[in-house]
């Protein structure tokens, strides 16, 4: 008989002294995100499309800030979801707390693009029509 999946422990149900990370699949160790310049023209969106074409890259927007998110597990993450270099982990990992972390599966962004086709569709919706590049134009032979 298949094992019944245990319900996820809710953060408000933690017992005194218990650590939320002990119930987590180390979500915060499986990606990183960097702010990027707000795209304003076709060239900017084309750059973003290029980032995303590489795979495992999403773009999200919070307020006025655009972020590039790379979905990649940290090389020091162990099979049991613990940190393999805990005492030597980077400062950014030390500063991170469970207070507003993504444990609860309720992350919500103002905008989220998970595929290059989505960002390109968005560019078509918000930008003026794209002028064809010279190299895109067909050069047909002149027939006299
Ligand atoms: S800080 Fe939050 S997301 Fe990161 S491992 Fe702990 S509970 Fe999970
Ligand atoms: S160094 Fe440790 S805490 Fe930091 S991302 Fe990697 S596994 Fe997570």
C-alpha cells in the first residue's frame, strides 16, 4: 500500500525550540535572484529572452524592480536538505531567516515570467510594433 503523504507542518504549529527549516526541502537554497534594469525597449526584452532561452531562468517583478531568478540547487546542499558547509556558508545565507521565507508555498509576485515565450508576448503587448531589422528583410531578385 502506498505510504500516505504527511501534511506539511504549518509554521504556526511549530513547537517551542523547533526549527522551520527542519520541515522544509531547503527551498531558499535552490535558486538565486538578482535585480536587473527595467526593460524599456525591444533590445532590452530581447536580452531577457536570451537569458531565459538558456533554461531554468525566470523573471519576476516586485513593485518597480525586475529580477532575474536562476533556478539551480546550491552545490553544497546535502541529500537531507541540510547545508554541507554550514559553518563556512556565505554571509547572505547567514543573514537569511525563516521570518519571511518561501516555506509556505504562497509566494506571489506582481509579475512572473517562466518561459521566453511569455516575456516576448508581454513585450508585444506593451511596446510599439517592432521594426524589422535589415537582415530580416527579404532581398528578392529584381525581375525585369
Ligand atoms: S529559511 Fe525557509 S525556505 Fe529556507 S530552508 Fe528554512 S524554512 Fe526553508
Ligand atoms: S551554502 Fe548552505 S545555506 Fe547557503 S545556499 Fe548553499 S546549502 Fe544553502
